[in-house]
């Protein structure tokens, strides 16, 4: 912890440089990681150049962790954040609607939640769904770092879902990772870059049960440690109103198509090493 606190005072550029080095060391040390990055990127038609850049960017994401989670009090405000589409959040808040924010494993997705809270947390708090780390030290670090005014965390279980429903019914915001493989029974199979992927249905259910608005939230890491640009985007089409299985599958397809569109804009910042196509144990249905 002392080492991490010391590193949190480093310039962001130095942390990015160290992170990029760690990214490539991980690539060299792990054949399974190399295979997964290549296979997932190839499915999406990503160029070799962008695939190589993604290795460095994944490392930079790790390098940002001490700076983001443990920065000293005098540095708590995020520097150099630009916005695209912020008026969409303003409109949802003005209408008194809850807002579901879908954030893929792209860019500085940890920074995106902090940026949202700094801009709107005093008006409407944000509750983010998370899966606690298995390691006790990392779990404590996560919970401590993410606890701040305007930001609450909800565990990835039934109590967390209820917490998010309550927040949305009060007109607040919730955040999800829509390209994270959900637990068994909480998803459907839907295409993702042409490959069946077990996809969560939670986002659509939250929208259907609360009438909340839904946006995609991406935080682009700018080159040269120049800061971040937060993008708020619409889905490729509205989610269906029904709650039957056919509607859930259609909603999952819409979410995945939207993720494909977003990732295609910044393929070099997507975490291609994430095991997106794994099958949850005893998951219902068959891919196809």
C-alpha cells in the first residue's frame, strides 16, 4: 500500500509509461493472453497495428489505478476532462428520469464513473454494479477507493439489483459493464462480432421496470497523457418494451450491436484480452 500511495503522486505520463511496459511484459509472459487478444481482435476485424496498440493501452489502464484510487486529497479533482454529449445527461436529470449508463471494457472506464460523479453527483448520485475482487487486499482497496460522495457501489447479486432499482426509481443514475459475462441464468446468447456471447439482460430489465433513460458511457484516454474525453452516446435503436424471452434476446442484440459500434471507433482501447466468449457454468440455452 505504501508503494501504491507513493506511485499515486507520480505524473500521469510516468504511470502510463510504466503501465505500457507492464502491458507488454504480460503479453510476452502469457501465451494464453496472447492467443485470446489475437483471437478476439481477429473476430472483430481489428488491424494488427490497433491490436498491438491495445496491449499498451491495457497496461496504461492498470498504470492509472494508483493515481485514480489513491491520489492525495489535493489532487482529487480529475484533470483535463473533455465532454461529448453531456447535454443528454442534463436532459434526463431535468426530466426527472433515472439513467442507466452502459460502459464497455474500453479506455479508462474507471475514470468515467469518477467524471460522472464530479459533474453530476451533487444533483443525482451514481450507483455502479461491481464484482468484488477475490483477493482480500484488492477487495478492500477497491471498496475504499470507490467510496466517495455521490458514488455508491452495488454487489453483483440480488441485493445489488434491488439497490439499483431503488436508485432509478428516485431518478438517480446507475452504471453497468454490458460486455461483462453475467452469472448463469442472468443472460441470453446474442452475437458479438459474429460469435455467440452470453450477454446480460439486467440493463434492459432495469429500463423496462423503471422507465429510465439509457446511454452508453465511454472514456477515451487521450494520447500523451493529455487527459480524457468522455463520450455519451445513444443505443443504435431503442430497447424493446416486452419482458419475454424474445424481447430479452432482441435487447441483448441491440446492446451488443451498440458495443460493436463503439468499439469500432476506438479498437485500440478495448480490452481484447477479456474472456468475452466464455460459457458460464450450467448457463441455460445453447449458443447459436
